[in-house]
């Protein structure tokens, strides 16, 4: 276990596979900020619209049980699944999750908790899917190793922290012809699914601008020390600025606006405030002479990143985990025929009376009319099972459904890379006086002819 903890320390946001978040080969912060993107030569064939052979019973290995434990609970409630192996460096977690598996009437899973046991799970020949719910710095090495050993992969967010590692995921998925899905659960929240359906059916017209965010007061979590690896998020905040966690808000907006399916990100510019909130919190709750108060945090309290697409659309992405304010993902869509917003209250405005929001009766009628097929099919069950209000269950159910039926996944490796690369690119821009930074085309031009996501194309949701 000590070696695995040491691995976490050494790889903590230092660039895990191909590059470093210090941008290798750059002798100064300014050079790092100005680093140019290079599209590597394709090593396999495209996995846009990729289908695998149907897997009647999806055999799953879950790695990382602090968050993955809830996933195990949900997966045991989905038909056609088997939890084959569970892994965490904290043995008590493994034991607790094993109890839940048995209580669900499922066979006991193989238990792993040693330093490199995640490799042993990936090497097993009785597993189809690796469910990777580990801390950020382990997302890429586990995903690559799993795909290289023939496994499909589902990765917690963000999928990667550097552009080089995003390319590593893409290239390995193409080379091995394996699914690599980022577990962006917010794409399956009920309002997001409904407004996705509205947009797809033309109710909002041409969507020109979207706004999204991850605004979540996490100050109480940044100094967690219950277990040796619990402060990995804090460690990142001492090393980097920009937007380290863009995908919860960005994923649903990007899907709705057709990113990687007829449009793509072109370039971005990013700006951060000074860091104030973490230091104030540490001083107040730990004392000015505490080790927590002496930490030199680099992450600005508020980051605003603006992305422009090739087709002339724009998306604003915000990040703030240190200000005293309510949770907010914004989710605004500005169309030529209407407007929707989720936070702080779900609202819709439509032509010809878009100067005011729909009244409750009209709003509720519209929401029911455009309710997404996934929500209609399993929404009630999802709310009972739970997982951020049910969206986690919908995500897991849909993933298993696609694997069992040989369908393309709703989120593929190109989406994982495109949404996650904002982490490094936003920091590059912030460090270079908010100058624009080009966003790589991880599809290598195939966005121009790619079909819509299955979750958008209503005909294929249950094909």
C-alpha cells in the first residue's frame, strides 16, 4: 500500500503518461503557456460510432471504492451485470462494499487492495468493463492499461488532466478498438435530457451560445485527512490555476450544441481571479500559524473560460469551489427561438413571448411533452435508486444497455478528451494573459461527418 501511495504522490498532476502539467520542454511559465498543440499520427482506426459485439452479461471490475462504492450499489440493481472484482487501498472499504454485494443477492466479488492490484484486475480474462473511480491522477494509467488488456473503460471525471494524456486515451482506444467513456453523469440529469430533446427537435432554434459551470463550495473538503490520499484535490490547487473540473457543466451543453458531431471547439480564452478564499478559510478554521494556512494555493477563486467553435458558437464555462455560494451548474442555452436555464430555478422562454418565462402550467406541460425517452423509461426507478437525484443510475443503466446491445456509447473517447482538455488549455491561457489557445481536434476531422450521439438521435435510444 505504501508504494501505491508513493505512486500517487509522485504522479500527482505531474503528467502521468506522455506529458507533464508543467509542460515538458518549456523552460519558463510563459513558454509553457504558449505551448502549441500537435496532432499525433493516428495509430489505429476511428472509434466514432464504434460498436462492439453484444455482451449479454457485462462483467465489471470496479477500482476506487470511495466514489465507486455507490456505483457498485447501482450496478447490482441493473439487469445483465456481474461485479467480478472490487479494489481499493483501504481494506475496510472493500469489506463494506462486499457486504453490499452479498446483501443484493449477488455472488461475492474478488477483493483487491494492494499497491498494484488494479493491474491484476485489468489483466483478468473474466472482466469486460473497468469502472475507474479513482483520484484524478490514476484515471489515465488505469484506462490505458485496461484497454491494452482488452477491456472497455468507464472513467470518472475529468478523464485526463493534460492534452498529451487526452491524446493517449484517444490513440489507445483507436488502437485497441475498445470503448473509453468518461462518466459525465450530468448529461443524464432530467432537465438536461429534456432540454437536449427540445434542442434536437428544433424548439429552441439554432443554439448560438451556452453557459455552464461547476460552482460548489468545497472548502470543508479541501483539507480532508481521514485517509492518506484524501487531500489530492488540495494538492492540485497548490500546483495549478485555470479550470480543473470543467465537464459537469460543459458535457450537457456540448452535447446539445453538437460538439464533435457537426461542430467542434476552435479556441478558448481563460481568466482567473486571485486566490483568496482558501487562504481565508484556512486562517479562520485552522489558525494563521497552521500548516494549512501556510500553503501557497495557486487556483484562482473564480475562473471564466470562453470557448468559440468552428461554426461561430460560444460557450462560457465557470469554475469556483471556494466562494460561499449555492451549488450551480448554470446550464443556459440561448437559441434563435428560445432560452432555457436550470439554476437557480428551471425556466424556459420561447418566441413570440420570450421577454418573460413560461408560467408554471405551460412550463410543466412542455417539460412533459419533451421528456426524454430515457427519463420516461427508467426515470422513476432512477429516482428511487438514487445517485445525485437519479442521474447516476440513468448513466450506468444506459452504459450497460449499450454494451449489452452492441450500441455506440452516448459519450465516446473523443468527448472525454475534448471536454477534459479544458483543464490544461484554460491554465495555459490564464498564464499567458488570457491569450487565446487552440483546442485540438481529437476526431482528426471526422466531426464534419459524424452522426449525432445516440442519446440525441431518438430513433436509436432503444434500438
